[in-house]
C-alpha cells in the first residue's frame, strides 16, 4: 500500500479555529445498536485512519461508539493537540442542562477534556423556535466554559439557522449536512456563505456508491481517467474545491489510503460545473428523508 504521507490541509472557521479538509466518520459504517460491549474493530478502524493521517475524527453520541473512539485516540499515540475531534449531541429534551450533561458523558467516554467541535445532531428534536434558541444558548455556554473549542449544528435548514441567528451571540461555525452531486443544497450553501458558516459534508460518495448509476457517471469517468484516480476521489475533491469539508469512512485501509489521493490534484471550475450540471438532473437523499419533507431538496 502506497503511503502518501500527506498532511491534510485545513479550512479556517469563523471563530479562528481550523478544521482539516477531510474527515473520517466513525458513524454509519459501524453504527452500534447498543453501547454495551466494546467493539475492537471500531478501535482498530479509527487507529488505522489516524495512522494514515486522518486527524479529523467525526463521532456522535448516537453512534454509541465514543468509548471506542476514545480508546483509539489514546492508543494512537498522536498528541491530542494535533487531532480534531467532533462529537454531536443527540436529541436534547429542551430542558436547560441537558446538552451539558450529554457533553460531559461524551467527554468521559472519549477520555478527553474537550472536543474540537460539538454539534447539535439535527434540528428535528425542537418543538419550537425557542427550543432551537435555548439549545444554541447552551452550546454557547459550553464553549465559554472551555469544554468545546468550536460549536456548530448538523442537518439545519435555512429556517432553523434563521431561528438560531435571531438570538445567537456566537454564530454556528459549522453546519454538517448531506452533500453530493445529487443533493447540492444551493439555497443552504448560499445561506452559509452569507453568514460565514462552514459546510462539512456527510455522504460525499453517495453519487458514486448508493445512488449510482446516474447522470454524473460519464463526467466522473472522464475525470477519473484524466487524474488517474477513482470516482470516490473525484467526489471528495469536488467537495474540497468548493471549500466544503467531506467526511467519509471505510473499514478498508486500502480505500482510506486511496482517498488521500483526493489531496493530490485539483478540479478546474469548468469540471466542477460539469459535475454540478449533471448532478442537478437527479435528486437523491440518503439520510433523514422523511424529516426533510415536504421539501427534500432543502
Ligand atoms: N450528521 C449526520 O446526520 C450524519 C453524519 N454522518 C457522518 O459522515 C460519515 C460518512 O458518511 P457516509 O455516508 O458513510 O459517507 P460516504 O458517502 O463517504 O460513504 C462511505 C461509505 O461508502 C462505502 N463505499 C466506499 N467506496 C465504495 C464503493 N466503491 N462501493 C461501495 N461502497 C463504497 C464505504 O464502505 C462506506 O460505508 C459517517 O461516518 C458519519 O460520521 C453520516 C450520516 C449522517
Ligand atoms: O449521523 C448519521 C445518522 C445517524 C443518526 N444516528 C445514528 C446512529 C448510528 C448510525 C448513524 C446514525
């Protein structure tokens, strides 16, 4: 296996912190049903990713594997300050103190005294605008207390961000969303740009994996040939070249190693446009489908 020995570049966030431009997700591939028994395969998978240079690790309370993520971090031997660790709070109840309790529990499992990025996993728990605003105020307090470096959200739509921004003292630094050629989120990306919110992308390989075949196939095949990389790497680069941070995952070391080739070339604006135009001919949402109705494209 070629060791590319690549340092993943970083994107500056609106609070001055830097997020590595490619993340490793500890989520869907190995989502555990129960917290219970420690799963060595998850620990080994994260350690492999770290060994390859994936220092941006994307976890969540709901993945029920923060214990494994924490052990892998410890056993990796990489200095904590070099890693960028994200976790997410699942469904707060709206009661003050709820998010703080969840974070403290996460930190305990992760064996960390802070996370680099803490996200509210989705807006769908909130029963009102006020819930969203109170939840965000709690996040601000946690940042102030030093338990998290950067705060953000995930799966928030323009209307959810509108509610948060009405009362926010600190703007969300990040919105983690599903993003790929078949779900381009143009209105939301415009909103992010206007407010200085960075976009991180889950499901970045969707168009070439679970939503394939489709109208981007020919464009991507041409680019695979031109840059001598795989469709996955073109998909990741398509995000990076739009200043969007892809979060991918695999249990296969070879795939994770190959994905790093996404950092060795650049798509030109015409190539990005070709993917965008082809992608807009199909719509596909892989996660949270029902929750996004009636407008699944938001
Ligand atoms: N905030 C949220 O609501 C969500 C966050 N996430 C985060 O994003 C991370 C990545 O999400 P994914 O959708 O898994 O990302 P992804 O689109 O990069 O897909 C990765 C998956 O595709 C598979 N894959 C890769 N190459 C393939 C090929 N050639 N043929 C078939 N399958 C192939 C991998 O084995 C892996 O399971 C998760 O681990 C999690 O951390 C994921 C979903 C929702
Ligand atoms: O974050 C992605 C979607 C999701 C929400 N909860 C879980 C639990 C396990 C795997 C994925 C997810």
